[in-house]
């Protein structure tokens, strides 16, 4: 096969290294959060546990909200740990970045963490096993990281890859991180408006998955396995 060298024209600054670390973390964040949240929800989705929750005076909305907040703890821990590692590993970049740039990077990282959080919650509502949660977290995490340009820059890919990447959350997260890291001290509206749009897309991804999880959980609540009305009919018959 024919091969050629691609020379790096510009030097990689400390801010670029900081950004690369945040972008490279897409896989670890997705896999870790999906597995932890999926296993937690799967524990609460066990038949006996669900039946005890159904007969309790707790409403379905309150139960779902409390379970979602418990899952949010995993996302917050992963977000804080990744951000802490980035600031400790690249102190020079943090010193060069503006406060607004660092804040937008943290916001972008948190918005991305909401996506695996919602995905893990959806897997838990589906009753996925621990092995299935691990498979989804690792495989989907690697696919999203690749199409997001975390491992190989999208500029080196075919145009079809870049088009597909825009339909996935990692693309918007990596774009937001790259823009946020180079914000000035007092960014203008034209500077942070694209960032707000990228973060809005990430939140929409998370809301879509979370909405699907609520629908699935509501439907499974009425099945015989979950111990709902269908289970009561089976017992009576």
C-alpha cells in the first residue's frame, strides 16, 4: 500500500494538550458512567425490588426522579475527577486559559457526561444485565470517540465520516472543547454563541435518551415481570 508522511506544521501548545486530554476522555467517561448507572438501575429493576417499590406510597414520578438523581452522582464524580486530572496534569494550560474558557470547558464536559448518564439510565429501564451494560459502554464508547475525532482528527478522514460524526454527541463535545479552550478574557457574543449551540445539542441528546428511558420504564411497570397490573391479572387467572 502507498504511504505518505503528514508533517505537523504548527507546534502543539499546552492549551492544545489540555484540550486533547478532555477530548480523549470521551471513551472512558462514556464507558464508566454507562456501566455504573446501568448496573445501579438494573439492581433497582430486579423483580422483587420493583414490586416493593410499586406497592409503596411513592409515586412513579418521584421514584424515577430520585433514581435519576442517584445516577447523577456517578456523572458528577466522573466529571469532577476528569476535570481535576486535567488541571493537575496541565497546570501551564490552566494558567494560560481565561476564566471564561475554563468555565466553558467544564460546562462542555458536564454536558457530555449527561449523554452516557441518560444512556445508562435507559439500559437500566430496559432491564439490561451487567454484561450487556459493559458491552454497550465499551463498544458504543469506542465508536463515539472515533467518530468524534478524539483518536484521529476528522480532517484526516473521508468527508462521509465527518458527515456521520455530526449526528453523534462526541463531535459536538470535541468542537465545544476546542472552541472553549481558546476563549479570551472577555469573550463576545459571537465567540460564545457557537459554544452555547454545541452544549444545547448535547443536552438534546441527553433529553432524548432520558425521555425514552421514562417511556420504557413506564411500560415495563405494567408487565407481568415487573409486578404491575399484568402480574396481578396473571395471579388472578
